C-alpha cells in the first residue's frame, strides 16, 4: 500500500466522505484498489493497495499509484493542493485462513499483525482494538487468577472477531481467479450465501512464488512525474520523514549475495528495483559495466514488501539497530 496525505482547497473538502475503488489502473489478474478519505483540517488521504501476488515482474506499485492520481475523477481534487506526507506499508490480508496461533512465551500477537483485517470492508481498527482488549484481559487473569495466557486464544475464537472474519473469509481468495470471477463469487458470497458458504476457499501460492519470468511479459512504460499530482520516488521519500543513522549496520541482508545478479536480474529483470516504494534496491553498473545490486538501507520505509515479494526469499529484514525509519505524524 502506498499513500499520500494532501491538504486540499476548502471548497473541495467534504469531511467524512469515503471513496473505495477496485481494479484500475491494475490489470485484471492483479488484485487491488484505492481508498480516498476526507479527514479533518482539509486533509485527504489517497492511497492504492496492490496485492503482492501479482505475476508481472515489470509492474511497479509506486508507479501504478502515480497513474491512479491522474484519473479525471481524482486529479481535479488534488490539483492546487499541498502534499503533507508520504508512506507505504504491507497489509496482512490473509484473513481467517491465515490467522496464526497468537500466543508465544512472554506475549501475544494482536491486531493487524495477527491478520485481523476485514478485507472486503478494508477495516481493521475495530478488530485490532478488540483483540488488544482480549489479550489484556487474558494477561490480567493470568496474573490475578493463575490462568494461562493461552486463554487469549480461546477468548479470541469465541468473540465477534472470529465470527466476522469467518463470514468474510472467501472474498479475497475469490480474486485468485481474476477480477470478474472474483466480483461474481463475492456477489454470491455477500448477497446469497451471506458468509455461510459450506466451502472455504484457499489462498493461492505464496506471493513470492507468483512472480513469473520476465520473458513472458513486456516492460511497462510509465509516464514521467508532472510534479503536480505525480512525483518521483526521492520527492515522496523526503515527505515520509525517513531517517536512519548512516553509521549503523544495514538492517537489510542478502542470504546469498549472488542471487540478485545470477537469478533475479536475468530471470525476473530485477524486480527489487520496482516492488520497493522507496528505491532501496538499485542495480548500478560497476567498473566493468556489469549491473550490481546496491542496497540503500537508509531509504527504507519499513513496509516489508521486499521480505515478502523477493522471488527467492533472499532478503532478510531485521529491526534497525538505531531505531530509525519513517517519521509519520498524520497517517
């Protein structure tokens, strides 16, 4: 997900107005959609969500977002406004089928980290709050009554979170078959079965395995940024207030340093340079003219897309030693 927060003209502002879209500018095999929220103080959050199980290695989620903002229904709203902040993150959208056992020694997983996002509603704040409450109650009971923290798992499955996510479990997997089949299956699920389908659809292959070889596709030509509603990555990155101590060790490591040049570049046309929304990964020619992967860890937005989408799962994302990262204040 990539998002910008804008300050727009007062006569265009409609506090509380919400717009959700599905599909364009993405192709029919790529799941995703946009959101536009009119907030307070003439602020508008505009974002595009692109599922990381896309097949085309030439697809660039950041550039697709720039295309989206040029749409005639979106561009007039943003023209004349001021960009306040930029950000990106990966969403855990596995839903009911992907919920892990949430208890571990010394703690518990809650909220979006545990996959409690309701995908068709694009909402997870309510489930995050409720899961936090359940975890807190379980921890209190453990201290006061000697119960085990595993009680959180039992309480979670008997709460309305479990029922809500179970009802919504088939919407996202339906789109594994494409946009229109997904819409049809979702309509049946919502209007006829009302979440009571006797079948639970499974998710497809892991996101990194969905990437297909570059020879099967043609490069995508994206328009140059106009500086009005579309911007290059360095400009947007500056608006994220990202900061890492240049003296600290890189928090991004390659398990096998040879994979980028020997596999990712010749087979997938170097997708790292496109799926990252912060230009952390760049292929730079060395003194012999051969392309080598350069990791600009100081640019990292902590979106985690690289550890999810890398075709060979060769990138290890660790917590930065100095605690740096994006400095979001209004998103």
